[in-house]
C-alpha cells in the first residue's frame, strides 16, 4: 500500500524530493534546533507543518523530511507529539509506515540497480537506513528479468 501511494505521488508531482513535494502540497517546513529530536509532524487548524532539526546532516535531513511527509500523507490528522504525550495509543505502527514511505520515496528502482549484488547490510550502510527498511524496499522492487 505505501509503495503504491509513493508511486502515485511521484507521478503526480514529477519528483522524489520530499522538500519539493511538501512545498507543492502547501505543507509548512520549519527548520529549528530540536535537540535530540530529528523532526516531527503536526497539524493544527488544517495547517500541516513539518518541523526539522537544523542540526542534522543533509542526508539525515532529507530522510527525516521524507519520513515526516509520510506522516502528513498517511496520517494527516494524527498529531504524534500529542498522541505520544497524552494517550496510550501505540504510535509505533505510524512510525514504521512513515519510515517505509520515506525509503520508498528516496530509493527508486534505478538507484537500487546501481547497487546490484550488494547485501542488505551493505545497502543499509550505503543509504543510512536500517536493514529492515532495506528489506522492505527490496520486496517492493519489480522482479529482475
């Protein structure tokens, strides 16, 4: 499901750049010092906002933006900071879906072809994501002929 949503999104906007997609969707991007928090998504009065930690390196910032964009698209009304602090609702499913969204958005099939023959741990190291996310992304890759 996540992979299909990403495919439609890329076709619609003609880009895989999470910053550009957020801009085209009128999602407010705020870069600010957030301490140990990489970023978070919030929605208030129908204004979607992605908060990004200004202390992140470029590749971390890009993945975090894609992850938070995943929240904006997959869970538009879920305010995860509120859920985390004020409810017993398990947010791990939301986090996993947003990370799968990010890896599908940022790692396209042609990029994976460049790393053909690499192991999952090698791919995880190269892309700076967990082996579980690489395994998920590889499952969504069309079969090689």
